[in-house]
């Protein structure tokens, strides 16, 4: 029985990346990359090398081109997991219509915990479709209902519009749990990159009244100052560059005075005590690595149960790289850990 559907370009990319190591080495034409005691995945290095040669990437300077490029990359990077029921809905958000997509595993229980998912993309790019692939895997592997949120994007809607939408969507799922088959009081939050930032912020802002039962943060942006060592180490050449993060920040947080606000930089919140149990995931070759690790450390120091995982050979964005030979397995591993967190007793 087929469990996924992949496009022809995705199948071809998988075939290339699955070539024997000597062939892949000749294709890359460069030695393995070792930085800070970590060795970059050879398959990821092949993707980066091919991107450099073809001029492909996500480094355009205008918003619409970046949005189009991410949609194309997402269509290539993730196959479609079958056996998942989806339903699009429109919520009444704080700024107008707020689209969400609800995922449920076919044949699953009539009531299950829910994960409210916030997509990545620097608060500027990304939508329900760019993260459809990973949300399908999340719904299947975690055993949870997944509610993906199409929050408002910058620069059309700057900070704190995305935060307001993120909180509103979380509260809606809590209040309307019967409508979508969710266990009462069993709603968690998850996101990647900018979405990880939003998930962390929701956990903080909703801490005192009906808080999330869990938070799963995949390479989250936690400090808008971008002043950690990993930002220096991986400023160029590893998919997400220094120029990229500064461009995204300029769209979403153009006022420097907002950078210290916990709703923009959850790492800078004065108190993290009492927050939901957490899973924090980072990538070894990612500018955001150290701020994610610092957030996990602060959670633990505040007495919050927190599991920290760093995928040492990966780059930013690997949670959507199902095209890698072991990509779906790695994504599934994170989804399984998130499900375990949601179902804990």
C-alpha cells in the first residue's frame, strides 16, 4: 500500500541524493565541510552545491519572489503523505479572516489531542501549502489533530500581527475542541523557525490561563538581536544567511525598539517558569542554532521539563527536506517525540 505521493522532480532529486558516496563526492567536487566539531551531511552539501551552480535559492530581495521560491522549494522538498484527512476553515481573527487547515489521521480516534502548528518563513513567506507535507507527517506520526495556521505576514502586517493571530488560533482550538474532535484541555503548540518563535510566544502569553500542554520548537528564532556565535559561524553558505535573517527582520520588526520585547524575542523574557513542557530542536549548521540551545537551557534552568536535540549534520529548513534519503525518517522522529510529549500522563 502506497503511503506517499511524490512528484517527478522530487523522485528525481531523491535518486540523485541517494547515489553511492563516490559518485556523490564527484558531483559535489569538494571535501566534506567540518565546522565547530560537526560534519555537514554529504547529501545536504550536494543540495547546497547544486544550488550555487544553478543560482537557485531563496535569497531574492523582493517579497513576492521569495514567496514564490519557497512554494517551489516546498513542492520539491516534501512528498505528500497519504491517509490524512484535511479540512480548510476560516476563523474570525483579530485582523479579519484567519485561514487554518485541520489534519486528522484516517482511522484515528474520534477524540485526540491537538497541535496548533505555526509555519516558518521569517514571518514574511510561507503558507498552509508550503508546510502541508510536514503537517501531514505530524498528524500521522504524532496521532494528534493538527491545526495549521495561516497567520498574517509582514511587511503587509508587521509585528505583532502574527503574534495576535497565533494566540487567537490557539484560543479558538481550545474553545471549539468539540467541533474538530479534540480532547478538552489537550492542546499544544508547535512551529519551525519563525513559527517556532510564535509557538514559544504563545506558550508565554497563555501561561496563566488554559496554557498549552506542550510546546515543540523546531530551530526557533528566539532573539531578534541575532548576536550569537552561530550567526557568525554560518553567516554564509548554509541556506539561511546573515543577509536573509536581517532582511526578514527588517520586514517584520523594522523598529529596533521592538527587538527586546518577549513577544518578539522570547529568549529575553524575564521569567520562563511555569511554561509548558518543551521539545527544542536545532540544526548544527544553522545561524539560529545557539539561540535555540540557549532557550532550551533557560527553560531547563527555570524548572520546565525540556528535551533538547541538535541534528548536528543538518542546516536550517531540514524539517521540510523529505527529499533527503533519510529526510522523512528524521522528520518523523521529531513528530514522534512531539506526539510523546502531547500524550504524556
